[in-house]
């Protein structure tokens, strides 16, 4: 594996593994900075591919094609972490992969992730590895109920997990794993969910965005606002936790730390995502530097930008159900001049699919949330 330390300057080509909306917004930010973009995923005419200079359409397990892709770029990053470790190793033969394959390997598996966090004294909910019904029964006896059983691999937006309320559900919950390895997590009595999107460079420069507060619906992020409605001490603690995690993982690039604030005022780390994040979309319109520009800066070895908020801001996701009775009323949503629309270029709207988002700023977070949610409601005006 080659070592690469020189800054990768505008005019160079950045390779992106993954082709969804995060890659699209990353590509837009990279283009503004003067970079070219190559996209790699199994699909064509993708949200990111529509913006990139070149699409490589092949499986993530096609290592020869991955190598061809890496030969044409100066750095590789990703917007989608469910990529096999062998793929990042193949790419790293020809270009730096940032964050590197070790970070990806840890964060794409819930057991490895929780074990890393616990082993480095970061606060997490108690958990157990589940490979048999006996494991599950023992975990329930030791950690109690209710609890959440999740697949160790390939889970996001609530996929691959079930809440267990009573012992009678243990057998059916285990059957739902369908032979996959699982992780049993003690249920967290939390007051709110927050996230910190942070960046770190090759020389250790660190910058975190203001803490985001997140509300979910059906396990999918619904509304985010910043700054989070938590006291300054907790916000500082969340940022320090993120800094410690990025340092321990030796991240070069961007990483998102999702956290719970418990009802007794503690912070627990829930999940890590080695990329930009849905909760950080408001940074495009509300911060000096967006999370996507920050990712470009971090992976290319440029100085990090300011993460300062211009004003309190909020973001509302636009999911596919909004298209069920026809094209949403975009003009109605934009009647408020402080509302901004971002669509992802997806051809087919499906229930639960992220199709775009709205952002708004305000003098207070409450005003920003009101603006963005009212704008979303107006989309259904006929």
C-alpha cells in the first residue's frame, strides 16, 4: 500500500465509492472547489453520477474494476459504508482511501463498532454478541428487557432491528436474524437524539459542526435543527467525544457520531458513520462551510473551513410518500423566502425513500423548525 502525504489540489480527480444523494452533494461541493469527480457504484444515472465526470458501474466486489477506478483518481472517499474491506484495499494500491479501510471495517459492523467504543472507554449502552437463541436468552437475563436486537452488519434507517418488550418475543426476534450475527443492546431511556459531524486532517487538525438535534419517524430522520436544545456543557462534551473518537480511529476525512442524551443527563454514543450525514444537510445553507465542502477539504489535505452557523437552522426530509398523489407543490413550499429546496435527482419515488430535503433559517431554532415543517406541509397543497 502506497503512502500519500502531499495536498491534493484543485484540478485533481476525486473518486467516490457510492452514488447516492450524499455523493451528489459532495460532488457539487468538490466541483465548486475545482475538482473533477469519478463515481463508482453498481448503478448508472445515479444522483451522484449525474454530477460526476465519469461513472464506473460495477459491483463493489469487482476488484479489477475497483483498481481501474483508483488508477484514474488522486484520492478515494465514500458516501456509503457497506463496501467490502477488500474493495478499499484494492483501491488503496493506487490512491489514498480516506477515511481508510480500517475505519470502514470497524464502523460497518455494529459489534466491531461497539467493541471499539467500549474498549476505548467511550460511553455506550451495554451490549452482547448474539449467535444463538441461548446467547439471546442469556443476554436478556443479564441486561434485561426491553431491549433492541440488531443485525451486526448492513443496518441503517431502522433496517435489521427489532425491539423486544417481553421474553415471549425472544424466539421470533432471533428467527428474524435469519442466521446473521446479532447484537443485543439494552434499551436506552433517552430524552433526545443528537449528532456531531466532525472532520480531521492528515496532520490532526480537527473541526466539529454545532451539535444537531434529531427527530425520527419510523426509524428515518425526519427533522434536524441546530444548535441542539442542550446546555453548553453537554454540547461541549458531545464535541469532545467526537474529537476523541476521530483521534482514536485516526480518521482522515469526515465522521458522524450519533448519540443519545439520557433522561438523567448523560451522553451515550449510539452509532458512527465515516461520512457525511443526513443530519448535516442544513450546513449547506446555514454554515460558513458545508459538511460536503469540509469532506473535500479533509480528504484532499486542505485546511478545514469554519463550521460557524450563520443563524439557527432546521432541515426536513422529503420522503417518497409525498409523491403518492402527484408531483409535490414546489412553488407552495417556496412561498417562504427563507426556505431552500434540495432534490436528489432520483427517478422513482417510493415510500420511505429519501428524495430530497428542505432547509430554513430563523432567528431561533423554533422559528427555523416552524418554517421548514410548514413548507413541507404546503407541498401537499392542491
